[in-house]
């Protein structure tokens, strides 16, 4: 993602925050601790050294530069995106993105409203953008997407986003992706009037506490293992649908404003994680990042939208 356009759009905005439950470990000391002074000191020494190694090395973003995003460009992209009939089935971070779209629309004098399929009476029936919550069961979310698309919903662009919680260290990525690929392939045949887009799975930020660093030393850091699983899914997605529009959320979440990437190594391979400055709870987008990524989503929809024949 271009460094300058991302930096230009990192601003403050209002949002609705959904937090995961976060547990904190407490560390105490006692007599027995002194008996293990040397092993503990050794571990702490190694952990302290790994702080430098674990902090993400900078890797230049190889995306072609697009230059500074101008206000007029935002208005043009907004007009195109808001005129597109969009259906977005999402969870968690998807709500952050939609909040950001609303803020940016209001900033440029545009009216933005959503139709909520889960609560149709609370939405705006005339809105071009329709969304629904997918729940925390990935197969059921895929089934819900199929059911809604088979209901005859009128839309130009449709996509479903997975949640970072869908990918734990033990996730069966191959099976989940196979279900997703079968669903999209089938829907493309059933709904040739709709352009199906994709979203890469969002990432989580790494923890740099002593406990996490020790786990990292022995290769048992669950946060890293989960991001490896997300990377596996995203790689499959990018390779399987090269000609389809793909909103690379993971790329944007892991790219700093200066264009470098938030990276870590696992078994000799480089992987990516959420930039810590983009989140307040390790997974959801904070007030600054949700605006910046919403601007990228707006641009993506403006470019991906199919041209409807004149009615």
C-alpha cells in the first residue's frame, strides 16, 4: 500500500468498538524464585535479547506508489462507491471498516446509510449498501452468505470477510478454504449478475510481554502461530482468485505509514502481523486506522464495481 496515501488518511474519527475478552497474567515472587535465580536470569537475558530480534524488521512495501490522495479524489471515489450496490457479510473488523466509511462520507458532505439484513427495520431500505453479521462459526457464515445470495438479493458487488478469531493455532485452513472456494465458485455460476470480491483475513498484533517472549523462544507463541494460519489462508485466496477483485486487508493492516511492514519470522519464513499503532486491543482497528483503511476500501469498491447496463 502506498506509504503517502495511507499516512494522509490516518486521522481521528468516531467508531463503535467491539473488544475481545483479554486476560492478563499476574507474576509474583517468593522464596523459591531465588533458588532458580540462574535459570530465570538466563531466560530473562535471552528474552531481553529477543526483544530486539522479535520487533519487526522493516521491509519495504513493494506496491507501486499512487501518490498523495487528494480530497477531490476521495469525493470521486466516494461517489462511485456509494452509487454501487454492495453486500458485505462480515464480523468484527468489518464493522470498524464500515464505521470509517461513514465518517469519511460525512467529512465530504455525503450521506451514508446501511441496510442491516439482521435488523431490516432499523436500517435504511433505500441504501445501496447492505450488510449482515456473519457470526463466529466460519462454515455457518459461508452458508449464510450462500443463502442470502440465493434469496435474490439485488447487488452489484458481494463479498464475505472472515474474522481473525476464525484462525487459531490449530485451525484447519485447507478445509475452511476449500469450503469457501466451493461456495464462491457455485455462486458465480448461479448469480452471473453479481461480481464477487474477496477480503484477506485480518491479522492480530504481537504481544511483547515476557511470557510471550519466552513462548516465542520455544516456538509456542499462539499469537504468532495464529497469524501463520491467517497467512496460509490469505496465500490460498490470492492464488486461487487472481482475476477477481481482492481487498488485501492483511496487507494494509501490516503496513506502517512509512511503507514498511510489521513482520516476524517463524521457521525461517517471514510473516506479517497487525501494526500495534493501529489497534487498542490487539485485533480491532482504532480510531485512526479505521479511517485510513476505510479510505482504501472506498477506493477498492470504486475500482471493483461492475458497470450496470442502463435500465
